[in-house]
C-alpha cells in the first residue's frame, strides 16, 4: 500500500510564527487531504488538494503530484492552531479508504 | 453540504457486551463509507470499507466477526463491536465521500471505553 510520511513529528512555536509541514507519499494519488484534529478528536478538513495550490486565510497548501509531496503552510500562528495535523491520501476517487500519515503535533505557545 | 453524523460520541460498556455505532450521511447518498480506528497518540488506521447492499471489505488484521458492519441504506452504516474487551477501547470514526465532489468527510467520532 501507499506509504505516507509526515515531518516534523513535533513542532513547538511561539505565537505569531510561521510553519511548514511536509507530507511525502510513495505512489500517485487521486486524493490528498490535510486535516487538523482538535483535542476532542474531531477531524477538521483543511484542504482537499491532490495537486496545485490553495489558500484559506492564514493557511495554504501546495501539492506537487509529480514529486509526491505536499506542504501545509501556517502563517501568524495562534494558540488555537495547536493540535495534530494529518496528511491523508488515496489512490482511488472515492472507492478507496484514506491512508494517513503519523501526523505533526503542533504546539503554539503564547 | 457533505455532512456526516456519528453517534454516540462516547460510550462506556462492560466487557463482553456489544456496542453499535451509527454513521449517517445527512445531505448526500453514500454508496461507500469507511471505518477507522485511532489508538491514543497514534494515527488513524482504516478498518473496513462499507458498501451499501453488500458485504464489507476488511483490512488485513481486522476481525470481521468482532467488528460487524452493516450498510443497509445509502445514508446509514453501522459498526457493531461484539463481545467487547478492554483492548477494543479506542476512538472509532467513519467517513464518506460525496460522488462528484472530491475529498472525504468525517463524522465526529466515537470514543469507546470497555471496562
């Protein structure tokens, strides 16, 4: 199956800092999503981004499908950004389950 | 759009009993739903793929007789943990994809504690 590697595994930053999270995957995919898991376990979908670049407020993401990696950028971090960020991929277009990376645990200190 | 509702959010049960978790797509029809499990401080692992009107497909290492999946309609899939044991305590979460719309939507998850 597809392998998904995320880096860094842990990241501690001061409020206001910028960060870049990386996701490498081992095969071509038709689905790639970035999620933020809050302390209650809920998965918040940040981006559906199998290729290209998207932006949503302070967050943006870029996927270079030909090189099999994706980046999630968080600018001007806030304490509410703390949590675990997961990258997940699937080869199919809705018939395959997602393969998740191990996540990046982000802590934003005030 | 593309809302997935999951109930219950938390459940505590005694060892040896069974627990049913429901996953509903509220505003779309989902021919395929997925069930994941997450142990503390770990990632999400796909357990099974639930197909409307047919048998579920289980990932390697997942006991199909312990984790019964029923997908009887286009908007409802259920996961029943049978004869639960403390090692089944985990966070279970379902998801579905909306046809023609990229990406998967997740329910809010169920935290199961077996005592």
